C-alpha cells in the first residue's frame, strides 16, 4: 500500500517537471511512468486503482489535466495500463522479455482504451474524433514518452528485482 501511495504521489508531482511547456509534457507522458511501475511493483489491483485515481485526483487538486475530455480518457487509459501490466507480469515467468511483453501489451491496450473512451465522449458531446486524431494523440505525439518508457521502466524494474524489492 505504501508503494502504491508513492506511485500516486509521483503521478501528482512528475507532470510539474515537464508541465511548464505543455507540448513537452504531453509528449513525455509523465503520469504514465508511476502507473506502469505501480502495476509491476504492487500488482494489477493497485495499478488499476492508482491509474484511475491519478488523473482525477490531479484535476481535483491542481486543475490539470482538464477532466473533460482529457482527464476522463486518461483515467481509463492509465487504469488499463496498471491492470494489464500487473496481470501480465504476475502470470509470466520473471525474465527481461516478460517485462517488455507486459509493458508493450499494457501500452497498446491502454492507448486503445483511451481511443475508445475519446470516441464515446466525442459521440456524447457531438464533437469530432477521427482515426487520424487517435493516431496523433495515442502514438505520434507520444513517441518521446513511449521511447522513454521502453528504456527506463525495464531498467527500474530489473533494478528493483535485483535488489529484491519486487
């Protein structure tokens, strides 16, 4: 529970490091890191909960991200990250490959959930959300964050495993 709380605290604070320039903050996806790590460290239940709570709590405290449509879509996306990475990592043999498999599956499924929620919100609010907007929001604009996640998260997880933290 303490580790999950630390991940939630990191999700609250990390966007301040990149948030001064909104385009950089959006590209680096700072809230994604602690949620993905929470799924690895604490399991899918905490990963799911922290992922869903983080954007909503951050909006309630700091007013960012705007709850509609960004914060709500992020809540479901991050919840999916925590759920999938935690479930997959707990069921796969603990190898470097399983870290990458869990991470990549979580990143893809979370982005698909984000797109689905954005599509539902666009239908309800009668705003446009095209496939091009999905690709741009889920992948193209997030490439630096995706690369950083694929590089840094496995290093952190391997280090934590080596030191018997997880």
